[in-house]
C-alpha cells in the first residue's frame, strides 16, 4: 500500500528577484501535510514574496524572475506549462487586508465556484454553508446571507475571505498577516479556526507577531533579508534557537 509523501510542499534553492533586487536567496525547506507552518522575520525579509511564489502570483510582476525548484506533491509548480488556474485553486491565498466583494455574503462565497462551472443552487448553498462553518462564521451570519458583506466587522470580513478561499476547496491555504489590525478577540477566533482547519488543509502563516507564531504554528522558518536563517519545530526554535540572530529577533532586540 502506497503512503502519501510526508511533505506537501518542497522548495529547493529558490531565489526570487524584483529586477536587480534579490528578495529570496536560495531558500530550501519542506512543509508537511496538515501542519501550520509559520514564516517569521522583520519587514522586507521575503515572507510575503515566498507565499506569492507558491501560487505564482509573482508572475504578474513586471521584471520579476525566479530560479530554483518548488513542488506541490509531485507537481513542479514553477514549470512553464503549469496550469495556473488549477494551481491557484489548489493553493489559496488570503491577504492581510480583507477585501470582500461589494456583494452579498452568499455571492462572495458562490461567485468563484459559479465562474468555475458549478450552477447548481443547492450545491452552491451547501458549499457556502460548509465554508462558513469551517471558517467559524456560520452562526454569526446564517440569518443574513443576503446582506452586503461590507456590513460585517473587520474580523468577520477576514473570516469571510477565508471562507471564500475554502469554497474553492484548496489543499493549501496561504495566510499573509491574516490578523493584522484585528482586535484580540477577532485574532483569537482566527487562530482557533486555523487549529480546526489543519485537520484537512496544509496552512502557511506569515506573521510579524512572534507571539502569534509561537502559539499558532507547528513548525517555523525565520527569514532575514531574504536568507533562511533557521527552521524547525516552533517549540524548539523559540526555546533553544540555534542562531543568535533568531534569538535576537524573537527576544525583540530587532525587527
């Protein structure tokens, strides 16, 4: 009986350039299935860039180029013939600032599946409910699904954007500062949601909040100015970091 490989994502010697500026420098790391993998480091260290490389959003940047290799399961996601539409369905991206569509809550969840070809109203309604429940938002909005999504609070809008990503049934969820600007209660709800989601998804979390990385992730990588400084189990990295720069960062000496 064949077992699934442990790694969901493998990256080898990955470098990324914005024109002449090198944002990532020969990064190599593996991300396990069904884990929350954290990316931490000061601003301009390449964390968000790495997320965008993984679903090829960097293809939209003029003058950008990438070298090295990256695999999603056994798919070479940097190959020229990679199906980008299919890749972005498998690897969903949630940005730091929630951007709900100026439509109803229901339409926010069903528009993309409809555009992908699903026109069955019952299936779409079931998919919307499932996604909202997975994002821990269903109980708060189930009686106002046809209200504008713009009426939701900031924390609710962020969970709606997460539910919208889940509605596309991805395998990997990329989160770029998903609790930036949110109050502690909304932040806690997002983190509780992530613990539930990792049962079915692989999650990569970018955060500048080291406390959040410490409590919300299974493993972590520390990036500094495009270099991968250290990677390992979060508990080990935060208690016995192997590199002085890691210790300095998580201790707040810089960053």
